[in-house]
C-alpha cells in the first residue's frame, strides 16, 4: 500500500487499519502458484456516529497519524475474520441485521484490543485548509475527481479551482496531466521503466491515452526514449 509518500508492506495473516480522508494505492501480489485473498470491513460515517451516540465513545484528542497502520496480531482478530466466509452469501434485505451485527462486533473488537482507537474512529472533524502545493505534488498520481482533491485540501470545488489557478497559473486538469507526464518522462528516460509499467501508477486510465498524451507533450512516443 502506498499513500504517496510512504509504502506499507503487509504479509499473509496481517491485519491493517486505513484511516478516512487519505488516498492510498494497493498493489496485491499473490504467491507463486497461489492467489491473493483479503477481507475488508468498512465503517461508514452514519454507522460510526450511531455507535458513538449509543455507547458514549468520544475522542479525547485529535490524532495525526499514518494513512495506514498495522494492527497487532490477536486471536480475536483471527477468529473474527475466520468467521466472515460464512457471511459472504448474505445479500438480501433480510440479512441486514446479521451484517450489522458483524460490523458492530468488529468495532467492539477494535476498541477492546486498542481502546485508543476511539480517538481516530469517532473524530468526525472535516479536513482543514492545508498547503495546496505540497498536497498536489504528493498526490498528483492518484486518479480521483477534482472535488475529492478539493475536499481533502479543506476547500469547496470552486475555492479549490480558484486557489489552484492563482498558485499554478494553470487549470487543475492541465496541471495534473503535465505533472504526470513529466514524472513519466523521468521514470522512462532515467529509470528505464516501460510505459505499461507506469501509466496506471501515474493516474492514466489506459495505455493508449497515455501514449497519445506523451507523444503530444514530448514529440515522440514513450517507446522511442
């Protein structure tokens, strides 16, 4: 997993927790002759707010930490995830109660094993206005909509566009493409990467669009470097 500035490596059997309001990429590597399997449990805001009101859990402080943290190995986590395959076929409205129970169970396990998680789980503050230039240079390769970039920098979309053009003297869309292409040029020319290795990592949706944009920007196809 990579959040733009740090890489996190997890091995089979590891448990991890991802914080909201962070951009993260996943690289899933199956073992030779094997397959990759994982389970994810997602807590949305309504669930967290309801749980907080019902149980009285409140954050005591604002925690600034990594986008992803490893959870310590505990038999309770293992037993919980070992039970999930039995619930994978539940998809009807009549099963909603059972799914809600498993979510609640996961929450109670997190708080039992690490009570300090309440400071992260129940902190409902919105992102504050942050350094736009530093954020964009860290996260330009994430393929997300502009309104998501705006939210994560603590701005409305209109304010984001206004602040961006004032800072960079170019529209966000144009800047993102140019910045990604400059990074691509460096990775291909200096690091020896191929276009097929990097286009997804740099936020391009398909190889043909990347190659076309690259040739238009630099006058030659990436394979000619």
